[in-house]
C-alpha cells in the first residue's frame, strides 16, 4: 500500500513540474487590475482607479444601489513585446460601497491615467433625526 501511494505522489509531482512553465507563464491580472482606492465620508465616497493608457471611450461605469462596476478594454500594442508589465484585454472591477449611491449625482473624471468617481449617498439611505415631542 505504501508503494502505491508513493508512486501516485511521485507521478503527481512530476506532472506538476512538467506543467510548471505553463502555470506561471501568464499571470492572472484580472483579480488585481486596476488598482483601486475607496475613500468614504458620511454622505459621499470617492473611488480612484489607476488606468494608464486608457481613453474615456474605453471605460464603462455602472452604479446600482451600493455596487459600482468599472469595465474597461485595453488594446494590446502592435508587434511582439519583449517585456510586458501592463496587461491588455477586457477587465471588470466591482467596488462595494458602505451605502447606497444616488445614481443621478455620480460624476466621473479621467485625468493623467487616474479615473476618479464621485458618488453621493442616496437621500433615502441617509440617517434622519427624529424630533421627539414632549407632552
């Protein structure tokens, strides 16, 4: 029994080593691209995303309740790259806010490769003070 387990373990090890170059040849950028920072205050939030080399036409932003979806497509450069550190392709980033956003007041700006999205808290989601009547 030990030798059967040993043989299976050894075979799996050699298979893993044989596939090592294909496993790590192309990193998965989709999880971490683009880099995003979320800044919140009591009644508003700001999202900053690093999107170097993109134009405003390459971006799509959707806001639904407390979820902001940033979609982008970055075209690959012409020719064969000797070194490539910036990913190309279609990307999507989801950012969950700590409150529901007012969809009519969302503003987005792209300047120097930084996408800035300003969101206000929805009026129905803001805390309200209730006056207590004394009798």
